[in-house]
């Protein structure tokens, strides 16, 4: 659900910019400093993460946090740092800073259990490790059909 309603934008496709990875690195470093251990992982996603690809000049970032629905645990720090909450969905938030420059998609990165073994999926350096044959799953989000 859009938090502040739709915002008109002009979509521009730009030639690939070799500074996009550097811009992402700066945002990732800032997020790590801001959220500390609450930030379980951070990745550059979207078309600006593909070298040589023309794209909207928007740095998309996905960040893993333990519980996106627990907004008091992280959102005030992001808002104070200039991020604006744009989308609120069960298990997912989308924030924006400097309109049309960066978007932050926060959600649980690793599902908690493996359907094959029923055991917790281990986290290591912000990534998930799945056993062969494990189809990862996570419990349904509140108010979402199963």
C-alpha cells in the first residue's frame, strides 16, 4: 500500500553509468552505519546493478532485517536520516531518499525454515545456505492468505 499516495514521476532511461556501483557502495555503507547489526544483508538490485545496461538512474537496494513489520525497531532511524516510507506491506517496506535517486526495499532475507528438514535455515554473512533438496519457506505474513 502506498503510504503517501501516488507521486507523479517522469521515467528516463539513461545510458549505463560506471558510477552506479560506487553510488550503491556509499548507500550500503551509510545503511550499515545507521542500522548496525539490525541490517542482516544489503544488495544492489535492479537494472543499475547490471554493468553496461541502460536503466532508470535509480539505485535500488534490498536490505534484510529481522522483522520489517516491527517498524519501531528501525524506521525512526531511517526517517531521521532522510528516508521516506513509500510502501507498507506485510513483511515488506519500500523507502526512498532523494526522490528518484535511491529506493530501499526492506524485508526478511532468509526464510526461517526448510520444508524438507523443518530445521532453521542458517544465516552467514548476510546470505542463506540451503541444503540440497531444501525448498525454503517462511510462515505466511499476517493477514495474508496461505
